[in-house]
């Protein structure tokens, strides 16, 4: 996914916060489920189709102390994986 | 045993999720059949009445808000509800998947098409207890075999996953090979599950006619173990003779070789359901499980499910059952299988002994062997 893309969480997907801030993302149409940590939960909640991926990463950096560059790469690939599996889409340009 | 030693051996306390992942909902107290071993009927604690469509739909909205993933719609017979399409729509709208437990007879093309269209149905379980009407109908009533098979074929035609469950009792224990051949070879099902009639509900008044005696239990165990090998794992079980045969063989092997205790062994660790599931009776009472439906934790649409789930003293007591050592029970005194035993189903333990915090005598390997049982 390009850094300027604006990811949007699939509204059908359920964010199930289970223990502390740990959660499961569950697609009821496919029964696919993805476990995620508190950072993943924060990313999920920011994917509203209005913020670019770069903006989301900046926001995460400022929200979590000492976010290493490696973690930022992991977040990007996490979002890519979600997109590949239909959990996340891209907001289309509106005319 | 000193307390600190007991505590060190006790399994770790599981964390409680914010809400249950799945629920079993008895959406109706009505049924078109009166099976002789039904766990559902003949429960004195139960009020046999149905909730309205709007009451269920309101509750489904609550489940959706809590992020519940699956519901199992049971009964009674769920297909008896004329508003089943509306209930299924409520489940789907709230982003859940679902399963149905049925006797098959009321499944029509129309409702099967509705279920298939949702794309959310995990499976419809249909009970089949024989390879012929003579065997199946002996406990379920005349015409029930024909209805079950018609229902299965309807579901298959619509591409719905069919999960057949065979309940083993005295009238079908010698028919297991025919049943396996019929279900797997003739009907072409990918697999089926088994259990056995247990001392629950209606079975309590027909126990002598239905519950397997020692010889029949041995036959069931040996036959199912042989069949599951022949059909390469296409026969499954979470309870009943097949599961007992597997578990007890493992326990006996561990005991004979002096192996260290199993991770779940030595305490009342069965079952783990209260950590991720909960149930609702047809009358709206929230209960830990359909087999423990005398423990009322609250009422739907009156008590918030999240609060019941997190704070119910009775539910938390059930969750802590796993800290009770089997060595505390007279029933288990001196038993060399304790390190490998979980005490088994609390529902069956309650039904037989009147105590939830007790091992189930029916699932006791030592008793089975003492009374003449053998492991294949």
C-alpha cells in the first residue's frame, strides 16, 4: 500500500477487544480472524478512509512511546496483509 | 496436602474475555418430535415458553455490539419457528455467523435457500441415529428417519454444510457399521460426529431402555475405534464411547509408563466452555451451558450480558472449578488415574450426583474397568 493511500476498515469486520487491549478482527462473511496487539487496534481505529497511511503512522508514533522504525515497517505490512485479505480497502477518489 | 502445594499444582487461572465469543441460544421450547432421550425436555427448572421475535432481535443487537462471533440456534426444534428467517436476518445484520441444531424434518427448500444466501451458516446439524427407519425411529418416533434424510438432502442441494450427529443408545449400538456406511458412503457426507445418550432430561425416565450397559459400551467403543480407523478420521466425538475410548487409552498408557501429570489433569478442569461461551434458555434465562440450565445467571434484555459475563458469582465459581483437586473427592480416593483425569462434564456430574463441583461418575475410567470394562 502506498503511503498516501487512505485505507478504510471494512465496516463488516468486527473488532473484538478481548483481553486488555488485545483484539481479534473477524470477518463474518469469510470466518477469517486475525489477532492483533494494542498498536494494531489503534491502527484499525484510525483507518477511516480520511487519513493516509503516512498520517496514521505519524499518529501512532506520537501515541506510543519509543516506536522503533522496525515497528513502523511492521505496521505497514500489517495493513498490507489486512488489505490482501479483504479486511481493509482504499477510499476511492470522490468526483 | 499443604495448601501451597495444592496451589502450585493447580492450573493457572484463565483470564476472562470481555464478552463471550459464542452463544448457544435455545430459540424455542417447541419440538415436532419427542425423542426418548432428549436432554431438553423434562427439566424441572425450565419454563417451556418461547420469546417473541422482537425479544430475540433486541438481544441479537446486544450481541452484535459486544462483538460476539457465532451463535448456535437450538431448541427444541429451531425450524419450528415461523419467524426463523427474521431471526437469521437479525443474526446476519449483527455481523455474526450461525449454526443450527435440528432433527431435519422441518427443513424446506425455502428456508434452506434463505440460509444458503446468507453465506454465514457454519453448519446445520441433523440428528441421525440409524441407517434405517426401524432403528432411527425407535427412539425418535415414526417418520422421523424419513424427515431427517429429506432434510439432509435439502441442505446438500443448497450447498449448506451438514453436520450429522449420531447419539448412541441400546437400540442402535449394534448398527454402527451400517450407520457409518450409510452416512459416509451412501449420503456422501464428509464426516459425522457421535456421542451417547446421557442421564439428562427425558433420558432420566427411560434410562434402563436407553443407556448403554457395560457390554454395549465396550462394543460401541471397539466398533467406533475400528470404524474411525477404516474411515480415516471421518468420525469424530467430543463425548461418548469414541472419545472415551481415545482418552482412556491415553490415560492408561500414561499411568502404565509412570508419565508425569497431564497439563489438565488432577483437577476439575473440564470443561473450558465458561471461558468463551454462554447459553440462553428458550425462556430467556442466561445459563452457563444448556447442560447446566438450572444455574440462572440473569435474563436477556433485562441484565446486560457483558455484566453477567464478567461479574456473575455463579459463572466465576464455575470458572474456578478447575482449582478443585480430584484428590478432594471420596469418589477418586486412591485412584492412580488422577494425574491424567479432568473429572469430565460438569453437566453430567450434576445430573448424576446433584453436584456441579464433582467429577462425573459416568466418565470414570477406574469405575469402568472395575465393572468389567476393557480398553481395546
